[in-house]
C-alpha cells in the first residue's frame, strides 16, 4: 500500500465527526494536511491539537482555512492559499455536507438549497479549484464521501437523498473527465455513522458505525497504488 508521508491532503468538513477523525488518522500517518470547514472555532482547535501533537517534527504540518465551500470566491481563496503553502495537492477528500429532514410539503426552498449547496456545490467547487494543483499522472485522488441515502431512498430526508444521489453521479462523470490526467476519483457511500451529524434527532446509535470505520475506508482508498482505481465503496453497520 502507498505511503502517506508528506502527501498533501485537503479535507473539507474537517471540523465534523468523520472529518476530525480522518484528520487525526492522516496526521498520524505523516500526511501534510489542509483542513477547511465553516466552523472556524472547532477547526482552529483541531489544528492546534494536531500541531501540538507533532511539535518537534520540524515545521507545521497542518494548515486550517475556514471557508464557506458553497461560495466560489471563498473556495478560490482557499486554494490560492493552499498553492502558496504547499505548491500542490495529492488528494482531496470532500466530507462537507448536511441534512435537513422533513416533509416535502413543509420544506422551504431555502432549506432545499442549503442541503444542495452543502453536499453538491461544495464538492463541485473544490473539485474545480483543486485541479490546477494536482499534477498530471501523479496518482492524485479525489474522494467524495456520499451516503447510502443517495442509493436507498428514505422518507425522512428526501433533500439529503437527492443531494447525495447527485453527488454520486457528479463523481462518476467528473472521474471520466480527469481520468486521462491520471487523477482517480472515488465515491465512498457509508450508512449511518455515530457523529454529531444527527443533532437531537432520535436515532438508535447502537445501530450506527463509528467514525473510524469510515476513516478506515478513506485511508484504504488513499493508500491504494496509483495503478489502481477504486470507483465506489459502500459500507454499513453489520450484525447489530
């Protein structure tokens, strides 16, 4: 499996449950991280934690840049900063996303657009602006974390199901566009995960995966040799 030491990895939604767990795992593996999220306070705390954990490694290995990833001007500034600090990107993991459950008849268009922008627009804009920083034929990767909700519709969250289904198709089509440049694009579709994502919604957390279960899958994809393309992975809790 490929070594992650000194690979530059951008993680969006890094302040969330899966994002922060992924940042810790990749940091332990020696990657150079660019972390971004709308939650500036939690992002700063995570970056401070990680920098402190490796204070003697000869320099900062974590860059934290707060941004609204549905705002193209902010995304452009983010990747300009990434370019100045790192010069290139080896991998982008799009984890940003949110869900607003509810009945369609009672849903405002503002909520619809919020879910769409958080899950789809953010991945589109990051994919667009990261490309100039990915060297052709370098084995670079884009991993879009979708959801089984995009493949198995449920009545409680039609907006989220729609957005994740769209993200799946965007990932597949985008992957075809950049294949000749040697850039690999993967969809990761987990089932329910025990993170703060659920808020105060009633959920049987014993039936959910842990954040580290999803992190295991992301790390596996990132460590895959450049000669191997993983198009899609589904994972869910088993035997509970």
